[in-house]
C-alpha cells in the first residue's frame, strides 16, 4: 500500500518573484500550517524579561516558541 504523506522538508518553498502574490501567500500559509508554525507567524511570542524563575514547563514552552520562530524566519 502506497503512503499518501508528503515530506514537506523535501518540497521546494516558493520564492516570491513579484508576481502572483496571492498564490505565493497561500502556498506559504499552507506550508506554515502543515509545519505547525502558523501560530508563531501570526501572533509571534514575547520572551519574558526574567527566564531564571520559569518552571520547567514554562521553559520548555519558551524553547518551543523560540525554535518555531527560528524555523519560520528561516523560511521567510
């Protein structure tokens, strides 16, 4: 049985050439959603001023946000 999954890391990302902005925007949004990055693209995140007092759970969440932010910036 053939797999229907797509490995998005091997899909070339569209480069905006100055034409077809709406199509380019849709393709990037779809990519970000598929990689679970859309929330960080849309809303961003705020790094706390003092990270020393964060719980382990809060620290993990912050690290996840920082990683997602870096992934999204790499694509852009």
